[in-house]
C-alpha cells in the first residue's frame, strides 16, 4: 500500500527540483528526504527521479511522472476526506425504541411529522422487548424508549396505566382442564401477570402458543388456541372478555412509560417526548398497543 507521507515527499521534491529545497520546505534533513524517496522507489520497484549529482538538481523519470500524477490525486482525496470528517456533522441521530408488539399505526404520522420539522435530526426507530429496550438505554444504543413495565418502576418522562383483560376466542378449549395460554416471549410483563394470576388461583396451565407480535397473539386467541392477558385496547371484536365468574380474576394494571438516559435531554429529544406525550395522551394508552 502506498504511503501518503512518501508520496507527499516525492511531489515536494519534483516541485522544488531539489532535495535540498524540498528538505527545507518540509522541515526535514536532506538525508531524510532522500531516504523517503528511495523507500518509495523500492516499494514500487521503479526509478522515479533522475539525480544530477553535479548540480544537485533532480527531475522525474517517465515512471516518476506517472507516480507524481497519481500522488497528487491521492493526496487531494486524502485531504478531502480529512476535511469532511473533521467538519461538524449536519445531522444528529436520535434513536427511539418501541416495544416489539407495539402498533405503530398511531405513531406513523407523528414520526413523519417530527422528521419533517427536524431536518437536522435523523430519527432511527427500532423495536424489541421492553427489557431489551432498557438494556439499549443503559448501553447507549438508544436515546429514548417506550417500555411496558410495573407501575412507577423508576423515573420516567411520562407514563400511562394500561388496563389488562383476559380474552379468549369463541371456540375456547374446555375450562375443565389446564388453561391453554397464548403468550408473548419470556420477559414480557403481560406473560408474567397471566402466569402469576393463574398460579395464585391454583389453576393449572400450559403454553399453547407464543408469538413476538401482537397480531400473532390476537390471531391465535381468535382462532381458539387459548386465552391471553392483553391491554383492553388490544381486544378484537372476535375476542370474548373472560369474567371472574369463569375463573379469570382481574389483575393489576401495567404501565406504558417513556424513559431516557439519566441526563438532561437535548432540544430534539424534548420535542420528540412532547410529541409522543401528545400522541399517546390524546386517547390514552388504550388507543395504542404497548
């Protein structure tokens, strides 16, 4: 690989026509400049300069002229790269995490509007389990996140309670045996609530179906594969709300919260938080899955 420093020395020697003048220009000894050119010649296997020992002048050979032309281009590109990378970036990145089972339909217009009004901010939205989103905040991979959690579980920027209901399909399995559950993966607070409620009531259960997506859980319940515990907003018309008389008692609510890093928010983050609060708070969290 060509050494830019050696190329810079070669160009300087050719421009000055002398090792002595080139050495003065780059603030090095003549011996050092001569060694650098010799090292470059050894690297490419070509003689690049004619040396006039009598007059102390040098000139480029035919191969040297070719090398100098490429050297000028490479040095110019390197200078351009240094300039671009050293200049302040025009767009900052704001990374938002949302739960994997979150229905983003309500947030689509919000995110598009935020991006349009903040041309200097690149908004990156990713999804995952709430516990993974919290880890993303801790590791610095996320700036803000919407998470499902226990009520008042630590500091947050805004929070809304979620009322949970037991739901089943019209063709539910017989209530006499173990309760077939349709669940989200481990780590989901809805899953923990459902299992704890049945265990506390002494009711046997088994996992009939699990899915990362809200649509998958909803479809499995509607098809009669089992019952699930969901926020009231997520109940479909094809779902039957299961009553306490049927052995499905009420459970404590969960919470949808906006959380961020333990530091002061910058202006863009503040604007996004306010937009999220307005969008979610207009109709409450029951209008938008968490």
